[in-house]
C-alpha cells in the first residue's frame, strides 16, 4: 500500500503503522513546506498543522512539535524545561538527525529516536496533520497519538 510513496515517506508509513496510527500518508500536488501551505492544501486551520522543528540543545538535537499557529520562544522554552540554550539546527544537522529535509520532517521515521517536546496547543484540535518525510507528504493523527508516537513531553512552546 505504501509502494507509491517516496522512500522517506515509506519509513514514516511503517513507523506510524507500528504505532497503531491508521491515517494514510497523503501526497500533495505541491510542496507544503510551511504550515500555511499545508493548511491551505488540506483545508484546515494553520494551528492544526504540527510543525516538526529541529533545534540543538546542550549539543544534541531536540525535536519540537509545534502548532502552525505558534512560534517557538527558544529562551522561554529552555527555561521551562531547565536546559541550556536552544538554537535552530542547520539544514545539515536536521538531515543528520532525522534523515529528512527541512520542510518535510516527520515526527517519526528518523535514524534514531529524538528527544521531543510537543506543543500543548495542538491538543485543542481533534485532528492534526504532520509532515510525512518529504515536503509533499502529510498524515493525520490525534494529539494523543502524536505524544505516544514521539514519546514527547507536552509543554507550552511560545
């Protein structure tokens, strides 16, 4: 069933199926590399898009799953979780940590699990959408499924 998907998205497909998530990965006709573009393509509120943002924190990658309606306040977030400085990862660091390119980073399907923080605001949506491993692929799930899939810690990110 996933044979039509790009290789990175097949990895995500396998990971979400293993986690019991039944939503299908959707291949969009155009790139949806931002929350606004993804929301427009799907006909949903931008806040229902779960952005996968990779940062560096204390020398290791940190995945922050944030609502498309929010910006991450890195200083406040670092203080909130009791950690050092949080800085945006470079495109090379993102690919090394996730195996995926910026604009298509999924919450799963990475070479190794990443420490993950999940924006509490995403819980206000009955269905959320995340990237499926490429800028052209997305998939639906619930907030509870996202937290379970990533093993993430729920926090305010803005």
